[in-house]
C-alpha cells in the first residue's frame, strides 16, 4: 500500500461530464511528485427508503467512505448543477460528515470544487459556491483558479475563478474542450502543490 499523501477527488456524475473533469483534475494532481489522486464517487439517492444500488458501482470510481476524507491531504468536490446548487447525492454524502467536523479532521487542508452545466449561464458559479460552504465549515482552505491561468480570460465555455467548470450542452454530450481541460488540469495541480505545502499543518488527531 502506498505511503504517499493523496488528494481526494470526490464527485457525482450522471452523464459523464463531471467524471471527465474529475479525471483531468486527477491528471493535474499526479503531475506533481510525492502525491497521488484518489477518485471516489457517491451513489444516487432515491425518494424511497429501500437501498437498491449495489455496494460497488458497475463502472468508474468506487463509492467514498468517511475515511477517504479523514486521511486525505486535500479535497476536490465535483458535481453537475441542480438549479444552481450541487446535486442531491453529493449533498447527501457531505451531510454525513459531521463526525469529521466534530473532530476537526479536515481543518487546514486545501480544498476546491468543479462543476458542469447544460447551459452557459446555468448556475456554474452558484453551484461552486454551494460546494464551498461546507468546506469552510470544516475549516478547509479554499483554492480556486487564479487569473495567472490565462485560459480564464480566453474561455468561451467553462472556467471560473471559483473553480473549473464545463459547458456540457443541453444533451450533456459536449466533450471537454481544450480550455476546459487545461483549467481542470491546472486546478488539480494547484491543489496538489498546496496539499504538499500544508502537510503537517494543524491538529490531525
């Protein structure tokens, strides 16, 4: 088992766009020596009380557990927008992290967020801010995308200073363009650098 610190990239993706972004963030993380990316997802939620989904997804990342968050060196949350907010499955998982909050497990660790929307003005910024709020309550250090990433001033699709974003189109079938790919990669790389710099800061007990 690897002893390297890791950045947890935790996301929910229904049509694959947010998953594609997560994979680009992971590539950015792993471009830095001395740290790894760990991809995890969350199960969908149902209006019924009966659990119907298998414990292991048929494809993609496995489901996250609290220990994935507890031991991470940094965290990236990713979600498609739902009426300008994060999707219910990710919110449901975040709502189960009170144990970590009580113990201060995430205090002083860097965090970021990323999102995908069907339309250009479909709530990218508000969705990112909705994911920022619980990270601040956990005492994490939020890291967006600085304008030193010149793609922020050139993009005609996704990309915000609050975090990477993607314009998926009304059928959710538009692939990441090169600007979106570069910004997601840069966000992962920045998070990894900050995680390495902040390792050992704060009480991890």
